[in-house]
């Protein structure tokens, strides 16, 4: 058995059986091994940002790693932006990056580069296999590393000769290490804070925004009157009717500061203390008020559900009924497109148990409040701030959950970074309904230009902020990659198209002209 | 004056006046400064691979750096693949990468990352400005570094507060260092080799493939019977009727070994000794025969023209007439598309003084021999092997040379990595004629799978090598970004469309279905 086959068998044996791939020559033996091993689904992306973003989406829904297969340093480079995002989502992933044969490196052939150096900043686990005999064991260690709570990036570099040489040995994947215990006294301090009567926010991150952990947080809110909040950038939160309602910290610094001004205390559960997304002249970096007492109940690496349960026990909330959101769907509006109108259409039509991937940027600022009482759904946001995350994440979410509907809300500027995702949706016939908010500009940057005090933009600056001239035709781009598309510019048309597409099988796209 | 303005003024004063940009919040002050300073042309790309590739094309034609403007680590990541390619093209470039404000870094906001670590492998010159007062001087040093022969990557990281704070000072760009002298005896050894009667190849790279340097090489070939060759991956070579003919080392290892088998000696002039692009089981990495004497007359950092002139003097070739290519245009073929037929069409129609950017991969294997006697033109190839270089490089070449026609020969698989380039061509109304060779597969990988001995591909492997299902519709993709497009599937249609498009102003695209 060659190294490549031992690696594929190790992955499948270890329960990792989806591979998002954009291979090249140095990965051909891995590709060939896919034919000899049952149980690995391999999905092609036409650009590596699709590949890494899809693995992120898959991990956000399953909690378990997918593989990526990437071609040397440039393939890694193309995947780096969505690796940045998934590192902030704390998504588990195993990257397999082909490299030149070990003996060929010395000749510095055109594709040669220092892959490890480029991978290191985003790879808490990083190794280059030395021989075919090592490959299986290295792959197993990579999986265990990826599964280490809360989930992390493991990168395995595979020189071509370690893949093609004989001597491969399948390895058993060791269990991921158990989460460490909470810091001594962490629960007692949090309990004291919840009992002292001061205005308190509980900031929830990661797994605390889902399932039993979220219910436990809802019990604390009901029992102690604490406010449940989430960072602006959430990897996945369960929300909608019947779920524990959680408020996001606003993106805009002034709004965030105003919202947090009243809190004397904040308890962190798997989330970092809130800071500004960017710095702005004469605005604070830290969003909580001066003197706000900030206490970490649990860091992301801890068992967040157990931490919240322990806190419930400490304050006597275990039997408390959690605060739950009442159903509330807006009426379907009609007429010209407004931000509140489009939010109402989407809020009214989100299907039960949908997965919403949101990169609507400025066009979607009204979406979260509008959808509080929509049918229960998962909300996935851009965690790292590198735009171009939504279309690929929608691919991975749909692969992870073939029985659920994915609704991808994408801005036109952001969508262009990874538009190749549409082709993968078409090839795999994924149930993804995409809405492109076409405002023909990097609208957020117009706000940001004002926010940083750079003055009114002139013609040259505006040319960098507008993406019209020529306008992008998303219907042509979409159908050019095999995804049927419709253009709408009125709210009743949006509602009709959305209803139809959400009921159809396979991918569709709506270009909403703003 | 703030730091951003001092930087723009420093660049313009130093003769760097084209900026390919994909900015974000942290670069807004740089963008605002563009409105206040005359003389900087700023060109938007909707994806950073377009931006860095365009800067490569610009540098290949002008020999001088363009700027890129990139947004933090993910923006750099998206540009990395074409930075890889341009590092191998030895193109000068100055990257300006915005970062969080210096005081904001400590909060590890979502977009925070170690930009320096990711930039370092491709940045021989790398600096993060510390204060607004440093920015101008750092920018000037970056330009001088980029201009250091043969041309290199300089990366300046600009924390947002160094851009927006007052205290900026315009700096004068120091002259780039003069190229170092040749190694002692380098010319004498080469002269002895050319006189000893043994079969000798002269391998030309960089500037030795153009202008007076190429003519000097032609004199040596005429005088001494040496064979002029170039690496497979050339940044820019002048060729066609009336030019000194130079043969490329073949990509395929067996062909390269067979071609080089007869040479007892090789003289390197700004090119590395030929090695295989990839390693393959039981094939050599080194392409020259065992015992071939390899001598470096000049490394890329040397003055290659002066080295060739000195060698001409040493062998008495200064007055020799160089070998020159005779004009030879094929007849225009018709009928079904064949590789030799499409090569003949292109060879017949290349306009005088055109810039040909070639990423035709397997579809274009017959192009170089067919175009030997075409109208004189420049040929730009993929130097680093990271596919997705041609469309962006065509953008930069057209910006650099508005009076010349750019013919971009692009494979469908490669084109998908950076298809956003088409939008920039449309916005800037660039005279780029693109031909997409649509074979609906990563055809080269089918060959490579066989070459690496991985056996016959099965269904799952073939799914990773075919990019049909669904077929890409390049006409829709192109018109969706504002570039008029035509589909053809016969040679006479290709000829008619190519003739028409080459005579039109502005960008056009032909999808040639193979």
C-alpha cells in the first residue's frame, strides 16, 4: 500500500469522509487512492477559497472536520482567506497539501516554496510527512488535533514521494483530548456576579449558542435577569421561534458602546471580551464601559455546556424554565425594495430548520431583529471578516445537512471573491437558495471612509468603492456556472421568487437589485 | 499631512504611479489620499489575485513596479498565488497592506493575524511602519528594494494609525543599487566553452530574452554555433519574424531529456539550470545529461546584456550578424478544431507588436513552434506554475502598454481562478482579446496522473479532473462582467472572431469549444 492509500484509509477509518479538493500533479496519488477506497466523498472546487470555505461550513454544522486537498503553496494561499475565517469560527479541519517529492525540493522548481512558513500562522498543528511509513500516523494525529476543543486547523504537508512510495500503514485515530477543567473558582465567581444584583451580560460563543448549552443559558437569564449576548461574529447560533433569544453586539462602535453602557458586569462563556472590529480615530477599541467587571467562566477550549450547567446549579436555576422566543412572522410587504422590506420578506419565508448563511453586509443590517421570531433556524455569520465566506460555507453546510435548506444571503461585492462556489452547488445539486443583494458598491466602505474621518470621497476614491461601471449581471454569472437565476427589483417579486426557490430541489439564485 | 498622503506623494515622486487595489477599512485613508494627489492611477480588482497578477503584467512590460493595495492578511492571502508567480518572473512590485492600528492589535479583533509571517516567504523586503513619520521613508525604501535587479517583491505593512496620523513626510526614492560585477573569470570560461567545439546550449532568462541582449545572444549563436534556449517558464520573451529565435526547454520530462541529451555544455545567462517542473517516479529531476558541464555566465541579479556583450567581445562576435527568424505565417485552416489547427489560426493572426499572455496549458502545446515566424510579438508565460495568472497579467500588460494589443490565451480550468479580471478589463476598457480554450477538463492532470504512475483513473478520480457537469458557459461569465463574448467550435469561426476582435477597441472574449 502506498502512502496516499494509507492516508485515505486512515481518514475513512477515523470517521473523516468528506474531502473538498482542488488537486494538482503532486496530489495525483491521493486522487487515485480515492478510487481504491470506499467511503470518502470527494467534492471539487474550481478555486481553493471554495474548498476551505466549504470545509468551514461542513465543520460548523457537523462539529467534525472535513479534509481539504490543496496544491502546494499557491493552493494554500488561495485557501488562506477562508482559513482565516474558519480559524475564527474555531472549525475543525484537516488540510492535506501536496508538495514536491522530498528529493526534488533542492532543485527549487518553479512551484517550490516554503509551505510550512505560509501555513504556520493558521495551523496550530502542522507537519510535513517524511516517509510513506509516516503518512498514516501523521494523518491520524492531524485528525485528533483538529478535533481538539473547540476545533482547530491541522495541516499535513505531503511530499509527492511519501504519497507514491510503498510502505504506507493505516493508523488508528487517537481520541481527541478531553476539554480541560474550568479555572478554580470560575463558577463561584460567576454565581456571585449573578446574585449581586448588578446589571450583567452573559456573552456566549461557540457551542454555548446551541442546543442544551443555550437552554442552560436561557435558564440563567430567566432566573437571574442577566442579558444573553453573542459577539457580532458568530460561527453558528440557533435562533428563531421557540429558541432562547440572544442579542448580538452591534458592529458599529457607537451603537455597541451605547448598548453595553449599562452593564456593570460581563460573564464570558466561550467568547472573547467585545472589542471593535476595526480601530477608528477617537473611538475606543474596548466596547464595554470603563470599570465593567469581566469574568471568564469558560474559554473556548472548555466544555461550555458543562460550565453553564454548573452555573445553573450554583444559582439554583436547573429547574428554571428558560426564556424562549415567541413566534412572530412579519406580513409579506410589497413595493419598492427597502432594507426593512427585504428583511421582512426573508423573515416571513425562512423555512423550518433552515441554515442561514449571512454575508449580506450593509444590505442585511435589519435582518437579525426581523428574524427573531421566524421559524427556528441556524444563523452562520462571517467570523473572521474576510469577505467571500458565504457562498463556500453554504456549499459545506448543504453537504453536511442534505435534509435541510440552506439560505445564503450574499452581498454582490463579497460574492465575487468566491463566485466559483456556484459551480460546485450545481455539480453536487445542493439545496442552496442564494440571494445576491446587488447594490453595486462596497457600500460598507463608504460608511467606513466616513467613520475613519477620511472626509468626503472624491471621484478616484469613489471608483474604489463602487463596483458598478459595468454592473455585474449575477444572473449570467450564475447560469454560466449552471445555477438557475432570476432578477427581481420589487419586494413582491422577491417574495414570489424566494418562495418558489425554497421549495425547489437543487441550487437557485435570486439577484435582488437595490 | 497624514502618513497616507506622504506615502502616495512619495510613490508619485518616485515614478510609481499605477496602483492595483482591493481596499478595505484599514486602507481608507490611503484611498482618500488618492483624491488629494495628482498622478496616481488606481485600478480596482474585485479579487486580490487580479490585483497582484495585474501588477506582475505591468512589471513584465515596463520593468518597473506597480503598487498593490491589499486588506490585511486575508487580502494578502488572496493575492499570494500570483505573488508566487511574479516572484518567479522576478517582477518588481510594492505591496501596501493595511493593518489594524498599532494600539488595536493587542485586542486580537476578528481580522487580526500575523501579516508579516505570511508575507515573509515572498517578500525579500518587508517592513511594518511604526509611525506616520516613517511611512514616506519606508515607502521610498520599498521602491528601491523592488527595483533591485532583477526585480523583487517589497511589502510595506501600514497600520491604520500610521496612515491617518499627522506627521507624514514625503521621502525621495534612493536609486536602486547597481548590479554587481560578474564572477571573476566568468566570461573567460564561457568563451573557452564556446571555442572548444563541444555541443553547447546557452540558456537565457530574464532580460536576456529581449532587446539588445537577445541580439547579442543571436551573434554568439551565429559565431559559435551554440543553441539558444530558454526555460519552459519565461516571464517575457521577444520572438517572431525578425527576432533571434530561442527554443524553450520542453515541459515533459522525457522530451526535455531527449532534447538536451546531445549537449556537452550549457552556459547560463540569468536562468537556472533546467530541472523538471515536478518529480515523477523513476524519472530524473535534472534534465541535462550526466556529465554536462554547466557554467553560470551571469545570474539574474547581473546585467545580462553587458555579460552577453562581454562574451561577444571575448569570442570576436561583436560584428557578427545575429541569427534572425524568417517570417512564416501558416495558411488559415478551416474545419473542426484540432490543436495544430488552432495554433495555425493564432499564428496567422497575431498582430504586429502584440503581447501574448499564454496559459493555454495542454490546448496550446503546439503554439510556440507554430508562431516562430509570426509577426513580432512578446510572449509571457506562467513562471511559477500557479494557474490563474493569464487574465490578471493581461490586465496589467494592457495598462502598461495602451498602444499595443494583448492576446490572452487561457484554459478554462485556469481561467476560473481569477475570472474577476474580466470585470477590470471592462471597467478600464482595455484592449485585451481573450481566447478561452474550453476542453471542460483539467486535461493536464489526466496526463500527470499517468505520468506519476497512478494508473487509470476511475470514476471518482475522473470527477476531480473533469470540470464539465455542468459545463461552464464562458460567454455568460464574460458578458456577466461586461466583456462581449462569442462561442465558436470551428476553425474558420475562430479565425473570423479573432480577426474581428483583434481589430476592435476594448476587451472581448472568444470561447473556443474543443
